[in-house]
């Protein structure tokens, strides 16, 4: 991976290689921790974090859900992320990974009283599903693994433990020769990708499921805003697997994945097998926003 100079941990900036934990770190054993994934883009006015406040708010909400008391305020954590990017002097686009975890000093499942640690790392990271995928679309497999049901997990939290589910789905898809997994919910409707929300286009209508069985995605919300602004009709409703097969277009959205077209699902070619027209329009609009070219969305950028 692309190492950077400094990582922020519990109030201090420390060298990248010194950001270590004990093997009896509580989160390593029992999986209670929360994190974020945020991007910063090199705009013509310098590096800017996209929707910093929304990501930081979601981080704190995730911690609240899993009963972890965070010893830093939203304002403090936002300032730290800006300072981290300034100090690391990045030349390319950056991915920011705040992590809140329970540390060494207490074992057993009753986690209250375990020390809480907050770390924020950042490094240069390009397209998550590949540059080629952004342009030509990726091949996707509906997963045999059901997305964590809301009856037993907390889908509104970006919780460490939720990602065993995602990892197994991703592994299965890659091993089968696909690039990403599409997970169904426990009733068989489309939930989300292993780390992305999902959209289709049918007869000019943009459709994405409600967030009952997906993370409340910041990229999804941005794309919906862009679509409404362009008078593209939008529906938030459940989608079945066979409806995906006959969609005109499909794409994933996520901070890491950005807007990635899908050209094939389970061996069925989607539309003409290329990035669809509406997908392209929304992808370009999204990049105009994150790179600061669309001035009407400047409020989503925090320049370092
Ligand atoms: N679903 C899951 C499971 C994710 O991990 C992510 C990535 N954070 C998303 C959806 C997309 O969320 P966002 O657009 O806020 O990055």
C-alpha cells in the first residue's frame, strides 16, 4: 500500500510505522469498532475533503450505535483530518480512514470500560474498482451470502463487525471471476454491494433501494441530489434480482468505488454492455462535484 508519513492516534501525530496495537486489543478479538472511508481530491484550488462533516457525523453516529464513547468532538476530529492531510503533503487523491476501536486492558464480551482509541490514517489511493471499471463497467455476481439482516446487526453503523459479511461476499465474487458482489437482503431483494450502494435505470427512471438493508451512503445521496437537479425521475423502492438482469443500466456508488458502471450481472449483459448514458451523465456530474468544477456544490468541499 502507499504509505504516508504520519498517522494521528489518540491526540498525537506519530510516524506511520509507529501506529501499532497490542495483540490483546479488544476489537481484534470481539469485533466492536467503527470506521469511516472519506476521500480528498486534488482540485484546482488544492486538496479538498469531500463531505467531511457528513462522514465525521456518521463516524460518531456509528460509535453511538455500538456503545463506544468517543473522547473527541466532531469539530476536533474534522480539524485533525485536515491537519493530517496538511502534514502528509499528498500529491495525489487521498483516502482517509478514521478508526475507533477498543484497546488493550480488558477482555470479555462486556466491553464497557475497555479503553477507547481513535486513529486516523490517510494515504494516496486511486480508483477502488479500477480506472478501466470506471470507464467500461465491471462484472458483478449476486452473492450466495445474505447481507447482514437488520434483525441481528446494526446496518446504520459503519461497524467493523459488519464487514465479515462483506469480505466473504467479495471473496466469493472474486474467486468466481467477477469484480464485485451484489448482496440480497434476507427477503431476497437487492441490498447493496460489499462496499457500495446499488442503482439501476429502467426506461429512463433511476431506481435505488431504500437504506433499510444498506449503509446510508453519502455517495448515493449525492448522486440522487444530482439526478433530481437534472430532472431525471428517481424511485426509491425494492429491486428484485431478475429486474436487475433486464435493467437498461446499472451502477455502484461509494466513496471508494465513486460511480462505477456495471456491465454484467451473473452472466447477463446489462443494456448494451457498456457504461450507460444516464450512468455516464451522473458519473461526470459526480466527478465535477468532488473535483470542485461544479461551483454550486462547493459547500461539500473542505479545502485543507
Ligand atoms: N455500503 C457499504 C457496506 C459500504 O461499506 C459503503 C462504503 N462506505 C457504502 C455502502 C457506500 O457508502 P458511502 O457512499 O458513504 O461511501
